[in-house]
C-alpha cells in the first residue's frame, strides 16, 4: 500500500516502536502519526533513530481522551489505525486491574468510535494469545473461545470482542492480531527476557515463578511487526490472525539458556551465573501453556517467522549490551521497585 496515512497508538512502547521503525523502513509510502501517553513503559528513546524522518510525527496523549482522539481522526483522515496502546504486564494487573480496564477496554472503545465516525478504512487491533487462556496440548485456532485467566488477559479479550461487535454491528473494517510472547530490542525490563538479562549482568537474583514449568511460544518482535504489516496490507476485515513462532520453551529452560549465553559473552563459568536463578512464589491464575495455530496467516498472507529463538536471543542480548544509554533512560523507579520485590520473594 502506498501513500498510507497511518495512526499508530502506543508508538513509544516495545512492539509499537518496533512497528513504527519497521513500517518506515519497509513501507516508504506510509506517513505515520504516533500517539503515546508515555507511561513507565513508553519512552521516546525507543524512537530516537526515526525522530527526524519527515514521514513520522509524534503526539503525546491518551487513547481514553475522546476529544484528542476525535481531533486526530478528524484532521488526520487516516487510512489505517493500528492500536498497540495497552497496559500489558500481568503482574501489575493482578495488583490493580483498574488501569487495564481503562486503557485496554475504554481506550479501545474511544478509538473504535472515532474510526466509525470518520470512516477509517482499516482498523487493526493488536492483541494477545493470553485471551485464549491455557491449553494442555495442541494449539489454539482463531475460532477457539476466549477464556482469559488474568485481569490483563480479560481486558484484552474484552477489547477484542468489542472490536468484533463493531464489525458486525457497524461494519467497521476491523482486524485483530493475536501474537505469542514477543521479545527483542527496546523491551521494558519487567518482562522475563530483559529482566533476566539485566539481573544477570548486575549479579542480582533472577526470579522464576513456581518451578519454571510454564511454557510459552517466543516470537521475535520483528517477525510480529512484519506479520501485522501484512494484515494491514492484505488482511480480511472482520478476521482474527494468530501470530506465533512455534518456538515453545519452558520458562526455566529459556532462562538457563539466556544465562549461559550471558556467561559465554562475559567469559564467566555458567555455573556461577546459574546460581542467580531463584524460584519465587507463583502468581495467581498463572497459565501453564500457550500455543497458537498459525496456519491461517501462513495460508492467507504467506507469512512465517524468519528468526529462530536462539538467533533472536543472541541478537537481543547483543542489543542490550550495546545500548547502556537506553537502559539508563528506562531503568526508572518502576523497574527498581519491581526488581527489588521479586528479589525479596526469592530470598524467602
């Protein structure tokens, strides 16, 4: 698609910033307006390298601000709206779900109303496999029922259902992507992989819930961005697309591999750094396993992941090691408090 006026909400977050970068590099005809509230996980440092691109403009704001959103849609006359904006950390949703309901549900509603009012031709809701809940064997298809088990997952599932209702009721051209666990550059260090990297590099405890038996499908963020861009280009309206890598790992296996990788880079014995791994009390409602059937997006859009897990982890570690300035800019009180809390749990 050429000459595409695109709204990207949550543009300064982890996946959103990687998507903006991907789109500017791979879609020369796109003009992007980025909207972000700049909460603890949103950081303009994530987009410093594209800040001077004339095809990109940033607006600070909240997707729940109906007046602001209305003005942006009225002035922008967007061809596409891609909604990455979300509260996304399960642990935080367990402590207090109110921000998740406000941003993920009410914010999505505000965007849908604006898209309906101004006739936006394509609206892509970026969602998560966590809405399906846990699965012992096999894999979820797009037709699987939504059975979320955390407040975060429930808020995303609610937003998905709202999007599908707007398609059925108003014929709003909505599409939904549900991806597995993303990882890669610019991820805020409360999530498992960057948390493991930072704690290990600092010689601090690396927390693992329960016994580390939970299984996740790990998707390199660039692969997800490519898939979402294909959905924008050629996805069928009213449809849901699963996006996953098929790279399933138990959490403990992933953490041990990453710690060994760090030890190799630092020239230290793996056994010394593995001593940092500590098991902490499992969180409530912790899903055991996620798995996605991605045959639909493969068949319809000819998408498949390009980055294997070991390759992606190596790239990710290299990026964090080379971007100390970025780390200093994002390792705020929020991260320090979180790291201290999980470390304290591990010492009990």
